[in-house]
């Protein structure tokens, strides 16, 4: 019924993290509860609809309310014991924050050992289900020499769309990606500010947001997006019209983690939802939505799903955020510094 880890194991984990004795028993308890209510997991994002359909087929009703990571956590804090949400999907940096706020329920799925240590909380309060890496999306009809690197971007004649730096996490990570590729880090974004300031001085820094509608209208020549968004938008519009590449010098990898509400009214269904999301079937569902599964190396990916993804070698210089405390402080200042160091030079 449900493909689990490549090893086929359905191991029990310690009672201290509140896990059912076995996956079949957890499923029965989830079916008895009958429903799981999610936040921030809409049908169109990372193919969550595939997972909801699979859970529905198992007798678990699903319903999502879309909202940002910060809104999800605020909702869980505000509602407390009167919880209406069982599970949410939040940006990597919000996992530890949610745990610190005391609103998370720990659960280690049976595939726990196949999740990299950097991508999970040791106690099971959060674990990444999929990653995103900042990529370029390039309109080949408008750009004669598609960039493959940050260096290429600096020499181009096209306009570059980063997005709403300061207010959109995706855009902020694009700045961090450039910084990391040029010798900066979570504490030092100056290499990125200098880089984008050069593009701004050339009159090539665009304020157009690289969303699917603007891409379709031809208003974005080169944009910066999470790879799963870029690949999704490419195929939605016209696969032959766009290139998607990870810049050669390097990029930043982040991801999204489920958080289970400590006050969930359907705690077993919430746990089973995470169990399913981290199973082979759940991971392939995410890949079908262009997200890179956290357990990718343990999966036998269907050929038609693999064809949607970028070649593995493009990711060789991508690395995850290693200092979230520093990144939290730096990103809180990014709006003001972007304005004073980059936007001021826009023509």
C-alpha cells in the first residue's frame, strides 16, 4: 500500500518522541481520527495534491489553508490548545524557531536514518522533506547567450530579475547564493551587494518579479528562483522557451520542513502525514512537483519524474546554510542594506 524506505524497514523509534510502535498501527490510528488539516501546503506547491490524494485514498480527509511560514507559526502560537491546524510546511530556518516556541510535536519517521543530519532536528521536531537551490531561469527567446554562471550574468546585456529582496525569502536566498559563490557567507553579503550594484549601475537590474505570469508575458529575461519553482514555471509555459541552470560557481541550498502542531486535534494523522511524506511514495510525489526529495539517493525515481529534474552534476557546488543564527540576523537587515547598497544605483 505504502512504499517505505528502500530497506523496507518499518522500525519503531523511541517513545520519547511519541511515535507509534509501527507504521501500520499508526495508519490505523490516523484512519480512526479521519482527517489532517494542514497550513502552507497548497495543491500547486511541490505537488502536495499528489500526497493529499494518496491520504484521501487511505481514508484520511485533508484540507489546506495556504499561508507563509511566519503566518503558520503565528497561527499555531495564537490558537494554542484550540488548534485548527495539525501540520505545516515551513522554510528551513523556521523549524528550529517553531521548536523554540514550544509548539511542535516530535516524530521520527521510519526513514529517519536516511535523512542527512544537517536536514533534521536530533529530537524529531523538524526534518526537511525536500530542498530548493537558487537557480537562473532564462528566456531563450530574449537572451542570445544564456548565462551558466554568476560571471556570465555580470557580462550580459539582458535584464536580471531578483524579486522582492527584503520581503520574499526566495529573493533573499538569491542574494545569499551570490554571496556564497563569491566568497561571502551568512554573516557577509557584501560580495553579493557589490555584484548586484554593478548590474544596477549598468541599468540591467529589473524590479519585475519572476513569477509565472511575468515570465509568460516575456517581462523576465533572466530571473532567480528556487529550482523547483523555475522548473515548474518552465514546463507550465513552454519547456522549449526557457533554460534553468544552477550557477556554476555555486549556489545556496535550503528546503522546507514539516512541523507537527503540539496541540493537534489529529496527532496520529499528523504523524502519519509526515511518515507518508518521507516514504518513497511521498518523496516521489514531491519530485513530481519539481522539488528535490531529501531522500533522493535512496529512491528509484520513475524515468518520467527524473526527466523533470536538473542533472545531479549541476548541484556539485551548491551547499546548505550552515549558520542559521547568523543568517537570521543578516536577513533581518537585508532590506535596508539592499536599498542603500544596490537599489540606490538603479537607473
